[in-house]
């Protein structure tokens, strides 16, 4: 069994989708537990949203729990643009696993995200000139990978290339320009090395294991199913897609101002919003829920928005049957699934890079599909164009 620790929910789903394509029996769980007949066990966490102290504790705890299951190796799935508490989490995982170095390959050339001479580029532009510079939680302040990771006590951090001699200790961040570089980095993994990175590196590692990779399955879904879209991403491309859908006459229910501009919101207001959505299912099968307002003085905070969306989805599902639930954003997906008390997910369809459809534990008939906020929904899912 291969084990993966993912620092957010969509990252876990993305790895799960890859496992499915390579023929691995895959499970995603929110707490470590042994499962029979599973080849790939992925732990979905919220570490990216934690403060550094809590992230360290979580990283060490999960690593120790996974080691008791004797996995072939543990892969640390991180954000491809290095958002989060990556350095301290890796240090904690190295200590818990008694390894001397971590090889960190965050770049994903398929998405035009590369690292050249220690500089991160997206679509040919340095990171600080990309769409990620305005991230509300993790604002990019440098394009240099060493600056992004920052200094970590007692841990050397180096920018390296695969054709040079690699240090035997520390955190090594690999320059990666293309798919071939990913394959070369996959050859560098040994018993003393902790592999860390984005989905592209994990893909290269699975390919090196000589498994045959299937094609992505973008088969369209049944239009007669009750479908709920939760669009909580702040990325402009995601918000614009929702605005375009509304302009073309599709059902978009935005968060009421009575909640959005009220930090003292209560369950009664959420239930009223839920009732509005449930009424619309009497004449519609597909409903988009979004947050489209511009922030104001009394606007609720990002964490509150996610919590409200979680309570909303729970209220809806307690009243009517939803067949397909689509969520964008890892933190949003994690909170919603926690509110629904779902702790295990089993990928059944890998639609596109980063987009996985899953059967869920203890919710018969419900399928969950998630994607990162910066990604675009496949046409088979987003039928509002």
C-alpha cells in the first residue's frame, strides 16, 4: 500500500483520481485507519489552513499513525504553488519518519507551472505576476522558491537540478521545466528520501512503477438527477463562470445579503436560504449556489462563509435527495463533508486533471465531485455555457 498525506481536500481527490487511472484501489479518508484491499490510502487534511504550530502537530501525528500500517512509502501532497506551512510540515514528517531529506517537486508542467533556476513561473510569468498574487489567504510575495518556503530552524533548504549531485540531507526543491524532468526526479526517490510535491510528481512516480495509465473519462452525467453546485472560490475565472451561467438564464442562488453582511448570522437565516433552494428544485434539476457579492464593512469572513455553506448543504440534504454534489475549493469541500459527517470517499471517475468523482461512505446515492478553485470544471459537469 502507498500512503499519501494531502494538505487539503481537493489535493487528496486529485491524487485519488490519479490512483484510479493507474488501476489502484483507492480510498480517501479524513483520519488514518486500515482498510482492506486498498492499494492507495490518502489522508485528506486541512493543514494548509492551519497555523504553523497546529500544522506541525498534525503532520507528525498522521505520519506516525500511517507508519504503523507499514506503507511502501508516504507521499506528501502539497499545493503546486507552495501555499501553506510546507517547510515546517516537512520537517515534522522527516523527524517522525526518520528520513534525512525531502525531495520537493511542486511544479506541474501540464498546467504550465514550472520552476527554472529556483524561480517559479506560471504561464510564462513569475509567480508574483500570476493570478495567485491576489490569493486572499496566501499572498505571493516572491517568485523565488527559497523565499516562499522561508527559513526553517535546523533544516537546510536548497534549490537543485536532477542532473547535479544532490545533498544527502535537508529539503531539496527541484527545478522542473517539463514532463521529462518529472520523470527524472521520480528516479531519485530512495529509502532515505521523503517524496513531496504536486500531482504531476506523483503521476511520474506511479508511471515509473510500470503501471498502465487509463485516459480521463469525461462522460456526461444524467441531466435528470438532482444536482447541486457549490461555487465558493474567489478566483475570477470561477466567479465569471457563475455570472455567465446566470446571464444565460440558469438558476443561480447567491448568498443572501442578510447573511453575507451579518457576522452574527444564525441557523434560522441559513434555513430560510435552504428553503429557497429546496423550492427551486420543484421546477429545476440543477442549481448553482455561489457568493458573488463584493466585501463590505460588515462582511462575514472567509472561514464563516465556508461554515455557512457547510450548514446550508447539510440542511438541503436533510430535506431532499441530491444525487450529484459538485464543490470547488479544498477548504470548502472539507468543511462541507465534515458537516455531512462523511469520513471516507472512494474515487469512481477521474474526469480531468484535478477533478475526481467519488462515492461517499454512509450517504447512499450521493456522488461527490470536487476541484481546486483555480481549475475549470469539465464541460460534462459545467453545462451552462
